[in-house]
């Protein structure tokens, strides 16, 4: 194997793997370096939702959702790997009048834009989810979104990228870079040094740790999210169910639960998420998280009170000061690309990875991604 590549991608999650696939498919010599196992970070630990209605409402974000979701049609066949893709309903439960009014306005924007969304009362919610406890609820937001197995989604892109010649290496943490003037020329791991023309850092919450090796600060923070997965049960939950005021619930709190309930194809139910504000990186779970999630789950679905928890997981989730993703070239160097902190990551992946591969190859995009550029933070940033 040669140690010289056109592009070295750092990060083996959704963004890194899908971009490795798009680049290698175009004949670009691509190396992907992942510090742990492929898909072992935040990407493969999520619930697997292809979200459609919770992000920003500007034209770029809307296009990423609508066209990204459409790209899933036939994607399993294209990649040659099943990742359990299916369409499902999402009910975002509404608990306050303010939230009801907020979502009525959003639905009025989302529906004409190609994301059919409606606000329904508790009677309609109960009809769709007969086992839900609607006491204290005003209704819900309904839309149709996608679901997949996040680990299999990661492996699908990894397998397809390898088929086109990409080299994908797990357990290869990056420990440094070599630069000449404004260009990175080498990427160093513990055991190897690789030369490259371009570097793409797509390591999620770990992006700032990597850019600091270049003496560059990226305004990305993270919180720690925990989830639990139940034993298989009879089919008694028929859609994804989450609270509609997720960000309001966790904002400004050291610990908070923003409940989400997601049945999988095999009968288990994925319950998210207990959120802790922390600067620490880890994948542990806590007694508080499991207990708090269980309490909120039983309030919503009382019949689950005797169900057993089979496993749990925790992972860092990253965000920026303006809650927009960072996608683009770092202004401080000429050949380092960064992508992180998307809201609807899964939904956007099939489309955004094509665009990012084009940007890295110097090609013109059909739409500007300037609003996501790291350059918007050149003059500093402030955290709300």
C-alpha cells in the first residue's frame, strides 16, 4: 500500500465514510483514518432517525432535507448493503400552547416546501398510538421521516468505498500534521506517516481536538447524551415519538431528559435521550440517565413499566454557537476541509457527501454552502 493519497479523511462516521465513498467512486485516491472502530463513535450510536422537520427553515437546509431524503430511494442497492431503511411516522408531542402555536407556523412553512407537516389533537394522536398516555398533552406534530440501522449504514458506506479502492483504517488516531507554508503535507498516526494533497476532518465532536494540532480553534462544543434499548416486545408502538420542544427542554440545564421513543424492526425500542452538559469526552452511561429515561418512558407508555433494559449507550453530540453546521475549507490553511455539527445528519448524508466530494475536488456546486463555512467565525464567536 502506498502512503501517498489525494485526500485523507479523519473520522469514520457518517460524513467521513460517505465522502470517502463519493471520492473513491470518482477515482480519487482516498484514505480514511478512524481513531477507534469504524462507526464506533457518535454516528453508529444514534437512534437512526432521518429527521425532516426539526432543523432550520432556510432554503439550503430545506433542500438538504427534501433532496437528501429522496436520495435514499435505491441507496441500499447502490451501495450493495442493507441498512434496514424504511419510512415511518414521527409524532412530536406538544405540551404547551406556545409550542402548539410555534409548530403551526413551522408546518405552514414546511408543507409548501415539500415536507408535509401537520399539527393534530390528542384524539388523532391516540388513534395512531393507542397505547400512549395523552394526559397533560395538547396534541402532536405529525410528519413522515426515515429510519435505519446506524451501524449498518456506516458499514454500508465503508464497504462501498473499499470496493472503489478507498483505504479505510480503524484504530488509527491522528497524532499530528506536517505543514509547508499554508498547506498540510503529511498526516501522522502512531505507526505511519501519510502524504496528501487535501485533508478532510469529519470527526464530529472531536473536530476541535484535531484542529488544535494545527493551532486552529473551531467553535464546536458538545453535550453528552445517553440512551437505553429495551428487550424485544410485541408491536405496541407504531411510530417514532419525541417531544416537540427538545432544545427548550435541555437548554441551560446541567442535566435534562428530552424523551424519544423509537421502535426498531426486531421488536426492541430505543429510548433517547438523557443529556448532560460537560466538557469531557466519554461513552459511558450513568445511573441517573437510565433512571431518568425510564421514568419519562413510563409516563408516556405505562405498559412498558415491567419491560427490561437490555443495553445502553452514551456519546458526545456536538453543536456550534449559531446551531448551523460547519462545512467548508478552513480559512487559516489552504487544503484542510472540515464538516461537523449537522442537525439532520442522516437525512443530509447522501446529498451532502456528493457536494463535499465535489468541493474537495475543486468542482462547482449547484448551490452555495457559504452559510456553513468555517470562515463565518473568523472574527470570533459568542455562545448563547
